[in-house]
C-alpha cells in the first residue's frame, strides 16, 4: 500500500486511496521523552521506542520536543510523528511505501539542483523502525521524497489547462518554512525557487 505524507513541523497530513476514494488524516506533532501512565479513557496511550529511547505522545505537555526548526526533518520527532499519524489513520498496521516531503530550501541546493545528501538523510531517517508498547506499528518498506508545495498544484494546473508558456507562482507558508516556486506550464519545468527556513526564528525574535 502506498501513502502520501506531508510531514510538516507542526502537523502530519496523510492521504491515501481506498477503493479509488481519497482518504485523509491530520495528526498533530507533540511528543516528549519517556513514557506516560495509561489513561482510563478511550483515547489510548501511545508509548514509543526508537533506537533504544522512549517517547510518548502528549498533546498538552509543556515538555514537548520542539519541532519548529529545519533540522526537525531528520530527527526522532519526525519519525515518531509519521508513525503516530499512521497509527491514527484507522488503517491496520501493515507493510507500506511512503511518499514524504522536504522544504524547498532542503530539497534543492542554492544552484536549484536536487540536494541528494539531504534527500538520502531524509530517507534513512524515515526508514528507522519504531516500536509501540503493547501494540504493532507499520513497516515502511520504501520512501520517496518530494519537495513541499510544488507537487500539490499539478492537478489544478491540468484542470485549468495552463499553457506551456504560462507561469504559476506557488507559495507555501508553513509552520517553520516559507517556500516559493515558479512553475512553467503544466509542470513542464520549475523556473525559480526560494525557501526561507528561518521564518519562525525571526518571528520569535521580533516578538521578544
């Protein structure tokens, strides 16, 4: 089974097809180190283990691991967020292939070429196995990495019958980064890109 995952710094957005019907799931990123006591309610407790370290999902914890930084894409919290979204999707744990994303500033180099080093870092990070206490997790068999924002407009470009010499400006204002790209025609090429990976840091400094 193949799932599509926009694993952003604040939320994970999942999409997949079930009998040709598009299904989606939104999951918030909020993890802290250590495990927590099982609750008495019906929500369940998600205690995870990754590379020998213990983590738990806690949407109200003040000790939650910070994810609004560019290195989040290659961290434990990123892997945990992906697996938590999968386990919250309603799907049975199984072998899957996953399409994930990187911000434009990470996916491309300053010369507008694919940053193969970052792409490989992302793949290796996502492939790390995660254990769920008293539960079963998904097994990620393959990972494909796409740039954020740009692929999202492909269907719209086709539906609008965009001409081969027309240009479309795509702006993605995320929780951590601002990605901008100029697409030529119906994704015949990418004319220009710009990624700001320091947006949140600058905003925080201005507030203080």
